């Protein structure tokens, strides 16, 4: 008789444009795991700051308000949700205004402490196992994760993915996307508190020359190998 695999916690970190979200969701769906998008949580708290008139570049003001919004993440990978004070925030958190402000807000230690605690409690409740994607999951949030994966890709590949499929698009857009991505990476990698970083024990997967399907396949194989050895 086949026994169900033990619940597994998988941390998937890396910069934007590496296929992290698409891969994490697809892998979780395939393997029947829950899924947590931690970037969405930082975006949600950023959106709350913006809509409540907090100056996102005033770290003291952001820290003072960090405990106020109630952020709830739905962890079904087929239909992940996020609410702030009971309001669906899944659309507003993807606006350019939020993208431009999220690095500043997520660099504030009190914001990180609050969101990290939330992430740990969600992962602790994931009885069927979970894929948690972000920037500092393997290093800080879940240093004991069963498997840590760090996705990378060249800046060109990441900018091209972010811009959508290129046909017919002018290169000004691509250049601007690449510059914005690199700026956000630089901010996320250089902040003092839990920066974007590869954990020493993470498996690095360079997705530059891989299709999304190939990345998914690679991550599924890594997880299944880990499940067998658990
Ligand atoms: O993955 P994303 O682009 O939606 O993430 C948005 C921002 O949130 C990213 O620029 C940095 C921040 N973030 C973070 O600081 N730590 C995480 N674990 C996830 C995201």
C-alpha cells in the first residue's frame, strides 16, 4: 500500500522575473501543497500605507503603523487570495504605485518582523505541506525548510518575461523594465534586515534558458526526491 508523502515545506526565493510565482503555484497545484506568496503580503501592507496617507519613505511612520492592517492570505495555489482589513487587495497590490513603494516599506524592520511572524504561523498550520515563495524564506523566515530553492536568470531574460512576450514591443519599454527590475533588486538585496539572498543550503536553478514547463519539472523533481528521502 502506498503511504502519503510526509508534509514538506519548500522555500523558493529569488529576484523578480525568474518565474518564481508561476513556478511555485504550478508546483504546489501538481503536488497538492498549499502556497504562500510572501511578496503579496509586503505589497498588501504597502497598499494599506499608501491608502492611509502614510509617507512610505518615512520609516518611523511606517514602523508606527505596521501593526494596524489585518492581512489574510488564502493559500490555495489554484486561487490564492489576499485581503487587507477584509477587503480583496489582489488587484490593487499589482499597481505600479505599489510596485514603486514596496521596497521602501519592506525594508522597515518592524514591517518585516510583523510579516515574518504571520508567514511562520501560516506555514506552521500547513498540514499538507506548503510552497512558500519570496526573498528571505530560506535564510530568515523558514531556515529549517525541508528544501530551499533559489531561482536566478539573467537581467535580460527577467526583463523580457516581465514585459510579456516581446513580439512587436519596442525596446524602450524593455530597457525601462530592466532598469526598474535592477533598481528593485538592488534595494531588496542591500537592505539591512533579511535582504534578498541565497541560503547556503539552497539549490540554485538558473532559469535563463529554460521554459516555464522545464523549471516546473525541475522543481517537482527536486521536491519528489526530497520527499522520498524524508
Ligand atoms: O515577489 P514580488 O515582486 O511580488 O515582491 C514584492 C516586493 O516585496 C519585493 O520587491 C521585495 C518584497 N519582498 C520581501 O522583501 N521579502 C519577501 N519574502 C517577499 C517580497
